[in-house]
């Protein structure tokens, strides 16, 4: 009888830390491969514009061990690589944009909020994340407070937004390695867009 009570207790016990972001099927992800010595992924076409209109961009990312790298110049190790995001305000991404950036430094994979406002760049670290796990990312526009909201696995930070458009009017921005230096070896990143 005590064994039956124990089994009922175990079966009824709630998981104290459920995963708030259930995993996506592997087929949901697109793999971006940046070859050694390059900045852009294979297949990137700078003449093709992927129009993006909305109030937020939601996606998941998986980094593998290729996210661990050492730059040629020590000073470039903390350059922020670009992951995903959008241009804004019907302008070039070097004028108005919001992206999540990443770098490998001090033995950790770090994700950043990364924006251009009136051609002025700013960024700040949001989180240290694991390699090989799905990471939930969201960039939203908060027009009432003139800011972007960046969320990594539920941890949110804000950055100013000086764009005047009521929502995002721009184009999608895809992975880019650098900074100044190109990829020191092949880098693969998996991204799944979430409607």
C-alpha cells in the first residue's frame, strides 16, 4: 500500500520548473551557414529585400559549438555579430534598425540588444545563453514609450526608438559575422521564425 501512495504522489506532483517555451520541431529551423573568411551566410543576396511590417519579431535560435571563436585581433573579440532583426522607419538599417546581436567572449555566449537611431548605434548585453539549446527571442515596438523591447528567454530590456512610424516598416535583417573581422571558421546558426 505505501508503494501505491508513493506512485500516486509522484504522478500528481507538478513540475516545479516547466519549460515556458516548448521545443519546436527541427523542420521549423532554417540553417544559416557563414563560411570561413566571410561576413554573410551562403545564399545571401543583398539585392533581395524581405519586406517586414508589424509590431514585433519573434524567433528561436540554436547556436552550436561553431559560435565559439577567437578573432585574429584581441580587440575584435568583443565586436557584436548580428543575429536577426529588422530595419525600421522606411530607412536603411544603418539609419534605423533593431537586432539581436551576439558574441563569444570570456568563455560565454552573450546576446545583445543592438539598435540604430538616426544613424547612431547603441547596444547592451541582455543575457548569457547556452550552446545547443533553443533560445526564445522577441523584438517589439512600444510606440507609447518610444522604445524597443528585447526579450531573451523571458528576460526583457528596453532601448530607445526614435523612428516615427507607428509600427515597423522595413526589411528583415539576417545573420552577419562582424565587426571588422570575417568569420574565423565556418559558423552555423539555426533560426525559426514564429508568427
